[in-house]
């Protein structure tokens, strides 16, 4: 008979951390290999994300991918643990219905869809253009939700045609700049930064008093990555 | 008052552990716990607090330590001033305790901050005094303004931000007090577990109510529960690192019935011996956060005696 004292309570578990790529798959992403550069950059970042997750076993990193073009759809709709996550290439065609994408994200930020003990989610929006629908409606739906408001929101602009104002509104914090990538190398750096440095910060936040919480709330947004000044702009 | 009510039913134990995440990052434990067995069997006071730990609250470990000290002192004072009229006591506690706790903590924090600025020569590591655009010389730093504006006070209090949960258990009633995240569980004799102070909605992503926010006394959740010979055998008070470590609410609530069973079967001394190890295991395989856990429990159903207060 086992007379040892067993730890009180039920099953233990690390805290879920939802990381969502929100990717622009409009037709303009075909130009100059932008969509392929995005595919390559995210694929390269996956092993690095696994390393970050491994360093903090108290956070369970769960990945989803949303694509928007004419309409918006989940590319990977069920949260996949980073340990099992494999990147599947995106293809580009159609319009830039960002508003629909943000509405879909908002659905997943509802209290009923989030575990109360979850860590602040990370939302990374990558876009090369102008929204073709009313993106403000979708953004409002997202920002009306506590989890949407407190999510860490990162915006990456691909090329000079990307509307920075839209991305700034998505970020909602003047202290976090839009990251503009004008070539594949810089895009890769920003993608890696968002998927590793930001992820690491989001996986071990402190608490913060309720008043005045904005983007990321209690998550410290780390220093931005340096980019080479000699790289040629191709987008 | 009958004999049952005159009996001294309560005992106390508690522990805190640094979170696994904090251990890895080299950060200190920002949780605090303090309890006191009041003289003349007036009651037991237990408080836990969780310093925010974010960069805007660099002294939150001190804020948490001050919070539990203030709570224990004020709840002890309440028992000294209370008469036999429970209704009057309830009214007084409900009306005054939240304000007194918040104000008492703020006063202690401001005094601590003043002391810190006067004594610490490493002024650069400390926040600037209101009105200074550069780090003041030590003699200037000592000139801490006596009268601070609300905004100035707010900036200082935020640096020490903390939650606070407390229990006062006497032979006639118990009081539950909560400001911010964390959990107070009540365990009945049949092992059923409840959380009388319901969780606030609308908070997410480690956001919490706090002692440091303006008019935070309005956010205090409070319960005054008279006892009529049916007092629950166990009250648990924990910072949120504990509940956040469990996969489900049911799994967390099971700590209540499990601790009650262990106290009855093996006695408080055995439980106390294992408590730190259990909490460390819970943080390691769970939230990774600091955990402070205190238990106020009835002694008559337990197989050991002799626990006292401490921190």
C-alpha cells in the first residue's frame, strides 16, 4: 500500500499561449516573390519558435494561421502545439479583405474561446497593401474584447505600398512601430523577431494593474531587430 | 454565546515558493504571506499578496510584503475593537475595512519609498521624484515632498503594485477579503469546495485589480460570515500562480478536498513538511509563477497539534 503523501489537486498544465499569423494573401503578394518570401521566412522561424518554447515549459505555444484575400479563411484553424507545427505554403490571389480577417480573429478572442488562465495572445499581421473592405469594423470587433485588447499585436508591412496607417491602428500603441520590410532578408528578420523574441516575452509576463492596459498589456515589447542598411529594396 | 462558540477552532499554516519561471530568469519571488495567531484566542489572521512583477512595478515584492503586514495589523485591530454585536461589527467592517486596507498600504508604501530615496545612495536605480528632470543629488533626494498630488502618489504606488487576499477567522465569524486575482476557497466537512468571492469578469491576460489603482477600495470583494456551529473545516487562500497551474477549475478545486483529507488523515505537521515541495512541483509543472498558499483549518478534526504563526 502506498502511504506516501500525494500532491493535492488535479492535473497540472502549462499555460496556453495562442500565436496567430494573420497573413495577406491578396494578388499583389505574388509580385516580386513576396508570398514565397513570407512562406520561407515563417518556415525558417518554426524551429526557432520550438527552441523558445522549449526554454519555457510553463507556456504551451499554440499556433494558428489565418489568410485573407477575397474573404478570409483559417489556413490552420485548430491551435497546433509548436512542437507539432509544420508550415504549409500559402498561395496568393484576390482582394485584401482585412476586416473579415480581423472578425475571424475576434471570434477566437471571445472569453468562451479562451481559457481564463491563458497567457496574452500574440497576433502578427503581415500585409503588403490597402484593405479592400471596411477593416475598421473588424478591428472594432477585436478591440471590444478583453483578450483582443490585451493581445500583443505586431504589424509587418511588406513593401512601400503597404498602408502603415492601417497597421498602426491594428497595433494601437504608438510605442510599437510598424515593421517595414522592403526585401526578403529584412522580412525574414522581422518574422523571426516576432516569432522568437516577442514570443519569449509573451510567455513569461508579469501581472499589471487594470488601469491603462493597451497592446500587450503586461508584456514587455523587446528591442526591435536591427536591419542591414545596405540591403537593396526590392518591394 | 454557547460553549461551541467559545471553543477555539482554528489553526493555520502556509508556505510560498518562487516560481519556476522566476527561478530561470533570476527574478525574486514577488509573492508574500503572513499570518498571526491572535492572543487570547481572538482569532487567526492570514494574508497573501502577489506583487505584479511587470517592469512598471519594480518594487512589487516590497509592495506585497507591505500589503500582508497591513492586512494582518488591521484585521487584528478589528478584533480588538469589536464588541459582541456581530451586526454592528459586520457593518463596520464592510464600510471601513476596504478603505482602511488600501489607505494603510498606500501610507506604508509612500513611507517606504521616502525611506528608500533617503537611504539608498544608488539614486539612479530609483524612480525620479516628481518634478525632477534629472536624478537628484542625495541631499535633494532626502527632500521628499510631504504633500504629493494624486498623480505623483499614483506613480509611486504603481511601482509597488500588488494584490491582497486575507482571512480573519474567529470563534464567531470569519471575514474574507480580496482585491485582485488569486483565490479564497471554502471547504466544507463533506469535502465540497466553493469560491464565495466570485471572479471578476472582463479581466484577461494577467490583468488584475490592484491596491495601487485609484479608488481601488471600491473593487474589494468582501464576505463577513457569522458562524453558528457549522463553520467550514478549511479555508484556503492562494495567489493566482496556484490556480493557474491546474488544467481545469475542477482540478484546482480538488486541492480543497485533498488538503482536508490529508489534514484529517496525516495531520497538519505532515502536511506542513510536504507543503513547500508540493507547491514547487505545482509551479514547475504548471504556471511557472510564484505561489503563496495559506490554510486556516479547524484543529479538532486533525491528528496533530501545535502549529503557530509565522511568515
